């Protein structure tokens, strides 16, 4: 049996901003738990992944029955690393971020999924690095010791083991933010709140009845006509920490003309990929609107993605 629980929260959540909830997963059964992800029922809730594809390349050596992770290779590995394994009787704890644009009471539901690995078959399904070191090249071997002591980062082959799902629920109250009313007014009649990226300092993204999108933080606003910004941009902005610069590529002659005009605080040695402070996104969008350019989210290389201007 697998139990998931969220500690009760007495403080109200702020509209559009993240609230950190204490999530626990308890293993009451006889198997090892290999955690996959935790996902909420609100589209803005965090999708917490414990199985993640790292930078580099992971290859399987059938002759030695080991996996080799070469982290210095400029690529994104196709084989994921698993970052949370819970032994029988154990409990894993983490913080989970819930977020909602709607105001009022809300019952947040978080679904935790993963795999149940029989203790007798751990060596067939889980590979760990005995050195517990993850340098330029790391070797993962079948677990051979006490299976209840498996921890850290592992590679899991779970295609033929049972899965599980556990649900945790908590009652929240989302408090209205006065700045939302100003944002809706800037969006025009019939406007709706669609995002509030933390990376932009809590600025609002508002969609008008005509499909135009307005980005505003109260002090400034930029209006983007329909089609100028792909909706995925707003969803992906918070993939990186709030202080991280935006990665931008300019992939057309008109886009490169905007880049070379000198009006944007761009940095970077690579002329193809530039970095832009998040606070300058307003200027980038205004420049794109003036030159009839479009902005989307896309791959820059085997290991990075970001804004693509065309």
C-alpha cells in the first residue's frame, strides 16, 4: 500500500503565485517504490518529476550489464535517472507547488505515480553507482546489496513491473490579489487571466476577447496581437529559476536585424544564442510587435531550449 499526504495549510494562497505544500509518500507495502512524478489537478500546479533525462549520453553495455553516463557529451540522454526510491516502511518528503488563478476555496488534489519493484528482483530492474559519484563518466551497476538500502540516483528498468497511484488532497483558500483587477482592465472588456510567471516578478499575462495578449506588471504593459507569442512561451518561462536569464535565438533576417539594432540588453559569446534579462522581455516583445515578428518556445541545441524569434 502506498499513501500520499499533504500537511494542512492554514495560510491563504496568493492568486497566481506558488504555494509550497509539504508532500509525503509512505511505503506500507513489501516492494521498493520508484517514484515517477507528482501532478496536480489545476493546469498551473507543479508537475514534479523524479524521473528526469539528464544532460549527456547514457548507454547500456550489454557485455558488462552496466549503464555508462557520459555527462560531458553535448546531448540530452534518452534514458532517465530516477531521483527518489522509497524502501518498505519508509517515507519520502518533498515540497510541492500549487498555484491557481481562481479566487476562493479550492480542494487541491495531487496524484503521485511510480512503480513497485519486488525486493527479490531489484538486481534485474535497478542500477546504481556504487561510488555514489556523478562526474564526467559514471557507471551504474545492478543493485547487489541490501535492497532496502537503495538510495540516491538510480537507473530503473520498470517496463514489466506494476505501477501505483496515490492521491493526496488538501483544502486551500486562494486570496485575491488587487493587481489582478488592474491587469484585467489593461486587457480590455472580456479579458481573462492566463498566467503569472514567477520569472517575470509576478507580472500578469492577460488574454483579451480578441485574442490579443497583454503582459503587465502594473508599471508597464505591452500588448501582443494574436499570433505574436506562442502560448507555450508563457507556460515554459518558469522552467528555470527566477533569476536565470532568458535564452534567445533569432532565426530570420528580420529577427537578426532586431538583435543587431542594439536596443536590447543581449549578452553571450555565441551570436546565434543570446541571453536576455527577464525584465527586458517587455522590450523584446515590443520590438517584435513593431517588426511583425513572432516568438515561440523551441530547441536551441541538444541540451538547451528557450525563446525563438522569427
